């Protein structure tokens, strides 16, 4: 189920370029789990995205298509690579060859999940 579509929170390194896209595929209330969100992002060559999260969230970014580099890391990310962003980490991603398609899976930390009431689907 697609919840919404809008511009991705990326910026151009060269100041120009095509639109970026973010599609929210699911949000916490739909999942009956401690997964906060699953999003699909499409970015263009030259875009830069800060892989930061809200307090209490950890994220896995899955590269589906294209090539990118991760700030401060050698080598390139290509289809099938996964970047795990723990709480407090602030890596940046730059698109080397686009379109770059990413899946973002954000989950609550174990500490944050323990503070929530138990959730169960309704039959």
C-alpha cells in the first residue's frame, strides 16, 4: 500500500537536476510491529542525502539500483548493498550514477520499543 508520494529530502551537489521522489510504502500503524516505516526513494546523479534518523530509530538502507558513495568510506555502493545506520550515526550518501533507488527500513530501537504498549492486529 502506498501511503504518499512526494519529494525526497535530498539536495543537489551541483545546484540543478531532475526531481527526486520519495514513496512511503508503509507506516508503523499499518505494520503491527516495531518497524516505523518502509520507504522507496529515487535520486538523481549528483544528489546528496544525509542518512539521519529521528531519536530512537535505526535504519537499513538497501541499494536497489544505481551507484553511490558513503561519506568517509572507500569504494562504491551498488545494487544489493545495505547500509545500517545505528542511533546517533550521521553518514551521508552521494549519488555517483543515477537514478539511484533505495529502500529505507526504519525500526525502533529495543529501548524505545520496550516503552510502548503491546500492539496486536484486530481480527
